[in-house]
């Protein structure tokens, strides 16, 4: 486990002093984290910033289909959901695959539409309007307006 020991030594020398590895314990401030990144950049010969891990985490959350974008927006503290568009950079191949998958879903839905929802039990128990009429009367056609219904009721009361 030599690689693991080397990682622990690097952690102790760069990270722990910045986050309070020295006594007295103190919270990690922005300036302390920035200095930690600067020291690591000098050793590694890189040019990373403190914003890079935030950007990486945002890209990973945005690409996760189980993570709603509104939660990503809230975690980042952005005011508008449209701000997340800068983190969404699908490749040409990903866009083509997503488009083909959408067309396939639409084709399957056209071939096999979803089944109709079951009829509620209360609707099955309802009797038809003609079943409530006396047998001497013919069924009345459906009423098209409240005015016609009122006229029909008045003519029935007059009889």
C-alpha cells in the first residue's frame, strides 16, 4: 500500500494545515482553501482553482437522471434554473443517442397505446337514465343546455 501511504502524507501536508490540522482548530475559510489549492498547484505543476471542484460536482449532478435540476439549482444557490445550462454540454453522440431513444419511445407508444384506466366502482353502479323512467315513457335525449333542462323540468311538473 505504498500509494495509499503517499496519499495520506500528501493529505497531511497540504489539506490538514488548511482545514485546521494545526491547533487551535479553526474552520476552513475561503482564503485558507485557496492557499491550499495554490500549494498543491505548485507541487503538481497544475493550474486548478477552488471553483473547479464545484464545477465538476455540478456537471456530475446535472448529468445524473435521478437528480432533479431544481435541487441542483438550490444546492448551488443559483436564482434561475437557466443558469444550469452552462453545465450541460452533451456531446454530439449523446445528443444523437437521446434523439433516437425518444423516437423509439414514440414509435412503441404508437404501436401499443397504454391501456385505458379501469372504470371506478362508483361508475359501474350508476344506473342509466332510461332505467329510472317509468316504462310508459320513452327515454329522453341528453340535454344540451341548462335552459333546455329547466324547460323540460317545467313541462314535466305541469303534467
